């Protein structure tokens, strides 16, 4: 049997990457202090340092991703805020230092926090596992239909829960089934792959689906463009379903089942305790309010704070539960938002845009290029870091007179490009989980992941806008 | 590499070898160390610690020359550094009193009666190591294919996050 040692960690995060990342980070950080770039302001130079450092640290992970985010916020305060050292030359309107701290409580983070509460509660009361089992029943016992059921359920869950937690939850249901299959049955691989693939795709569906979406929504909000929960879903979900079906078809072809029927354990006992009931109602109300924003006008971030208040006030969530919220994920998103604020306030964005003759690039090509870069980059590095680095650049390009692409589309496509990266075990935690089962090898993942990633990119960039035009929902 | 060790303490050579053989399917991910008595076990424990590895599971016979197995398990439970080790008594001759002491004072995790079956020993070791890695390891993925995958997935679902 092949050993599942830790190949997941090897590529960019080897032992060497820490010192290399730190030294390289220090070098690129000093670069704008040594070299003077024509046409770039003093503040621009300073934020350029921060941006270059962010690239190096997020790519090498010399320090944890969320630590880089915190570092960015501190550096921006020290370098370009009204508390900057040394002070910036007169004439530059330095943003207040509290602006950068405020990114840690940005509205989109409150939206995400609400999503975390719903997901944590679903896990706490085993709503996710029970729902998965109940929803699987109608799919019968044929392997291909069960796989379809698994993928639809996984995708639906991962629209509201993290892709990683969804994958692990559903994998717990599937592993006992995989264990009963003959070692040479390709269905083992198909099943083990179907879940992460569906979770990665499902994460695209809502603003709370996965961090890159939050980064896109948050950065757009800072640029004065608000995208509602429903608006995102209308843009994302139709193609998500199409891609899901394509992925299912591909998996059934690549990994045909030998077994004619599968036996799943589908016992489900729903928690009927009072706290559980409070949670179910809170969950339903929150999701309903998110979906009906156009009717009542309460923004999704305010709605997101509702389950936080209700679940804490009713003691359904204890202080311990509040503690166990994955704050570091929120901070990582905040780092991207803070970087965007700095890049914009310092004028670095305008300078970068002016640097290259973007007039020669058409809008469509720009979007395709940015989404492809996001796909490629996040195949190797964290999806959130990819979005954090690319969205500020993408937005400034979109907002510049030379290109004038729709900013919301640019941010949307970068986030989706990042989510579609799933060709390697390191691409996303769901992939690493599939890989850890031993039922999937790197080649299976590379073939399936790149076909689905590229297909998804083409679908979204070319087919989705046609659909939006057709249905009149163009953002 | 930082490895998790299964420490087997058994005085009879044939029995010791039999346990080692039955644990072979774990050797890809875990290291099996054999000790013939408590004295020997302490030496192995020292070597493991100096080598940067740690013991995750102690499979201990009770009737040993010199100190008794249960006394050693109690000792492991009293030391902060070894408390997290999962403790299993594998014996045919522990009396009621010794067994009670093992449960109450050594926080015994499981009792395997001799003679054991391979399946039973496997299940016990798998379960105990699963508990150990869930309690002590940050990264559970390396263990999914060899331990209780479904339980590890549940633990990953609780602590996993999108990057």
C-alpha cells in the first residue's frame, strides 16, 4: 500500500521556504525604498513595498497566512496612515489609521461570521450529517445516481459551509462505502473525488461559500459597488449547476463503477432538543432574509449578524463556541481588504495601470486573463491569498479609464478563478482530504481537476454573460 | 520525521513477536517498539523521546518479571509528559484488584484478554491511535488511510477551514 506521508506539504511549504521567504520578503520590501519609480508618489512607494512583501509571504507561507494579513494592516498604519512614520509629505491625504483597523470588522466579515455561526451550529447539532443522509435516500442504490446525489448535496452545503468542512463531513459518510468496494473498482476513486470537486464548485455559489467570494464582495463594497446575496447567487448558481453536472458526467466516465448497487447507511436522528430547535429556526430565518434582500433592503452583512446575536442570547452558543470561531480565516479576508484600501489610497493602483498599455487589451480579454491567472496561481497557493493579491489590481484596472470593464465582474471572475483551481493536492484543503483517503492519486486529481477547472473557467467567462443577457440579470 | 510509536511490553518472546506481527499493517505510519519488561520499556521510552518521536500507545502485559505492567501504566498516567499516551492492558492474568487499579489509577483505555484475535487487536489499536491523533495532532490527513477514516473526517470537519 502506498504511504500517505505528507506530499501535501512539500511543494511550496518545505522547510527551506521559511528562511527563503523571509529573506526574499525583506529584499522586495526594501526595493521601493532604494529604487525610485517615476510618477509614483511617496505613499505609493511605501505601499508598493507592502504589496511586494505580501506577494512573497502569501506565496511562500514563511509566516502563517493570517499573520501576513495582520502584518499588512500594521505596516499600512505605520507607513501610509495619518500616524505614518516618518510622516508623508504635505498634499497627500493620508487615510486615518482606524480605517485599516476597521478592516478587521468590515461588514463583509460580519456576513462571513454569520455564515460561520450557521455552519458551526449545523455541525454542533449534526444537522449537516443528518440532512446528507436524508437527502441521499431518493437517489436509490445505483452508484452513478448516488454519486450525483452526493455531489448535489455537497455543493448545496458548501454554498453555506466551508468547502473543507463540507468535504470532511460528506467524506465521513462515503469512506465506509469506499471500504466495501474491491480495490480495483475505479468507483473508489470516483467517489473520493466527487466530494471535493463538488465542494470546490459549490463554494462559488454564495458570498459566504468560500473566502475569495467575501474578498470580492468586500473590496467591491469599498469601491462603492454593493452586490447583494441574491445578486451573487443569480450570477453564480446557474453555471455552478451546469459545471456540477459536467463534473459528474466526467467522473462517471473516467471512473466507471464495477459494483451495480451500493449500500449506504442512512440512519438519521435529528436533534430535537430546544437549543437545536432554536438553531433550526435561526438558520431558516437567516437564509430566508439573505435570499429576500431585494424585498426588505436589509443588507446581507447586517442579516449575517442576526444569528450571532440570537444564538448567543439564547445560549445556544456558549462563549466557548464563540471562541472556536475560525477568526484567522476572517483576518485573512481582512488582510486582503486592507491591502485593497492601501493600494487605492496611495495611488499605487493608478500608477500600476498606467505602467502597461492596457488600452490595447479588450474588456473580455482582460477578464479572461485575470481569471486564468487566478486559476493558475491558486492551483499552487491559497485561494484567499490569490484573491487578496489579484482583486485590488483587477479592480484598479477595471476602474481605470483606459479599460473601463465592469468592476463587479472583474472581482467576481477572479474569485471564481481561484475557486476553480483543483488540479493538485495542495490546491485546496478539500483536495488534500480526498488525497488522504488513499483512493486518489496525483494523476487522477490532475486530470479531473484540470479538465473541470478549465471547463468551469470557459463556462463562466463565456457562457455565463450570455445567460445573464438572456435573462436580463446583467450586474 | 516526528513519528508516533506503539510500545509493546511483553516478556514472552513468542507472544511479543506475535503482537508485532499482528501490528504489521500499522508500521507504514507508526513505529512499533518492543520491550521485554518495565525496565526495558523505560529505556525505549527515553530513546524514543531523545529521537524526537513520541509514544502514542502502550500495549502492556501485566505479569512481567520485576515490576508489574499495571504499576507502569499508573506511572505513565502520573507523569504529565506521558499522560496522553493511550494505555491498553493485554493480559490473561490480571486479577480483579489489579484491573480495578488500572482503570482507576492508570486511566486504562482498553483491556484485551489473551488469547486475542488479530481482528480484535486491530480494532483496538486503530481506535486507540485514532483517539490519540485526534487529541494530539494538528494535521490528521496523514492518518486517514490507516486509522478510522470516518472519525478522523468528523474531527477534520470541526477544525478544517478554507484557505
